[in-house]
């Protein structure tokens, strides 16, 4: 993370038109990608829970959902800072921004469903189903800038041309740094939820 921050703020060049505010790009994109990965993990673990009914899959889906909501929330905040500098407004109902906001609300609702009654098997099934259905919005967010006319810039794979080498390397470093942090957070949070579940079993019996 220190190496990526050094590359972002010191090593990589300042973009000619946007200036320093462009450097939000490296963190913004990394948070978005790993947020998508977390929501994909919610989808996978929710499907596995419905198939095998193992508590660990339910806990892993919850941990991934919490981190995904955190990361996507930070994506919205960094995107708003970018929008203020680029479009002179904190928010515009652009397709990419609108679908991302809907995604954040859907997964926030998913977390609320999980906390309705942690001991109820029906809640776990409902949460798993919602975790699968909610993922339908993720590819919609990813492709929204190309499906509809959007002011949001296309990421990396663009016909207009790629990033200069220094910017591309900085982006890769940021992706690796936030990916490592995401993995660590996922492991720690899943362990916390597992310990919480074991304590609940000891105190109140098998859920």
C-alpha cells in the first residue's frame, strides 16, 4: 500500500488537463474492481449455501458483502470528488453513477436482511437468494457506460488509447495493494463471524 501511494502521489505524472484530482482515479478504480469481486463472492458463497447448507458459506457471503458495501461506498465518495472537479457538480444522474448507487442500496439491503434474525434458517435462505439476485446489477454497472450514453470515462480498455506506462504501472500497484487489503479484511471478518457463531452455539445451542 505504501508503494502504491508513493507511485500515485510522487512517481506518476500529473495529468495535463485535470491536474492532481486525476490521481483519485487509481484508488477509485481499484476500489470498484475489488468491490465487484466481493459481490461476485457473495454470489458464489450464496449459491454454495443453497446447495450445501453449510454455515461457513453463509458467513463468507456476509463478510464479502460487508467489504463490498464498504468499497462501493468509497467508490461513490471518490467518484463524487472526481465529478465535482470534472463536471462542477457533486452528483449527476449518469447511467454509471445511478446503477452504482442502486447496487450499493441493494447490497446494503442484503446486509439488513442478514441481521433481521441471525438464528432463523429462513433468513439465511432469503439472504442467499438475495445475494444471488443482487449480482445481476453488477454487470449492469460495469457495462452501463457503454450501453448508454454516459459522461463517465471508459476504464482502461478503450479505443481512444491506453494509459502511459507510468500510469498503468501505478494502477497495477494500486490494484494489488487494495486486493491484498481486501483479502486480509475478508479473512479477518470471516474469522470474526465464525467465532461469533461458535460462541452463540455454546451459549444458546445450535442455530
